[in-house]
């Protein structure tokens, strides 16, 4: 384990829960209290409670907290509207904004000692990616009906036996590249930080990597958001 | 070439996928071929389906590259 001290795991362990020592446990309970699950719940709680506390009462003239959240939500919606049009942005906004905020907070939380990024586990990123993948194809079928299959057939009829496997393979490659990019970046950040803390933590050796970690967290959250937007808009537009 | 920063960010995100999609396309092609050879047909067709699907994977990788290279909005 690259994280020697995870305070939720320590608390659960002192309560007698079978916290696994590897990444994933054996029994259902051990799976439920494994670190990436508990820290996912922590991030969820954070995202539910902190806006509740900071928003207060919504008013026409926004206070400090409301102003901040209006900038965040407005910025996200503008970013989506730039890339997939107004209607598409309004339709997909709840899901994509959830992904963006969740991944951003989940990446950043690993920079604090005692916490870990849930996204440094492949299962979490793969789950996010599979949701995006299936939503892409559901959107395609919703917008084009059975004609969605034209997206997979290419422009020339006699090339269909060649194009169909090619298109299917490149769609499956999307799952892998989207999930492994996020997982790999965050895992690398976490491992590097852990090793540097262990080797020379007293001499502020992890400090430059912490700064880089903030950058990587923001960039990876943005890239995940942007690529899912691009996949959605590609599924919604007509085949060419 | 894109002139403002938002477009640059969008293009960077898209083109950063090129390398990984090439690698994963080839691996997925080989994986499907291997699965068909050894699990579906019990090794009777080995190694031909693996080789054929390796070809499909490489073709998918190069089609991705070609699509990226022949974009109109650059």
C-alpha cells in the first residue's frame, strides 16, 4: 500500500470491520469497507453537504457562497454548450456536471495526507467510463433509431465487412483509453507522493509533486468531461 | 490552426487520445481474435482468427489516425 495512514480505514478497523490490506477484499463486507469505497462515500458526502452549507438561502442578489456555485455551474454549462450545443448541454448537464465535480474532488482529495483518491482504483474509473459508453449508444439510438447503425458502417457499401469490425474495435478502445488515462494519471500521482513522503517527507520533497498534482487533477477531470461531451455529440450528430 | 484558447484545449484533449487509441485498438483486436480462437472454436482455427483480428485492430488504429489527420477544422 502506498498510503500507510488512511484515517477512515483506521476508524473502521478499530470498530472491528474487516478492512482489506490489498486493493480489494474477499467478502462483500470487506469489499464495502475497502478504501476506495469509503473515500468515494466521503467525496459524495462532501459534494452533498458542502453546497448545502455554503448556499444557504437562495436569493436574487447572491451572497458569497451562492456566487461561487453560480460561477462553477455557469462555467460548466457554458463549456458544454460550446461543445455540444444548447439543447444537448441542457439534456446531459446533470450527468456530466456530476462526473466533472466528482472526479475533480476525488482527484484533489488524494493530495491531503490521510486521504486517498478513489479514482486511483481502476474499478472506479471503469465504472464511470462504462456509464459514459452505454449512455453514448443509448443517446445514438434515441436520436437516430435503427439508423444509428449507419455510424458503424462507413460511407461505402461494399466495404461494410471491413468497416464494421474496425468501428466496433475503435469504440471499445474508447472504454480502455478513457478509463486507463484517468486511473493511470491519478495512480501515478498517488504512488509518487507516497514514495516521496516516505523517503524525504521532512525535507518537503513532495512539494513540487503536490503542485503538479493539483494541475493533473484539474486537467484529468476536464479531459474526462471533454471527451465524454465529444462522444455524446458524435453519437447525436448524423453519420457522414 | 485554432486561434483561441478554448479550441486549443479541446484539440489537445482530442489529440492526446491518439497514442492510446492506437495501442488499445491493436490489443483489443488481438484479444477478440484470441478469444474466438481458443474459447469459441477450441483452438481448431488457431492461429488464423488471431492474425485476422490483429489486422482489423491495426486497421482500426490507422483509421483513427487517418480521421484525425483529415479533419476539416484544423
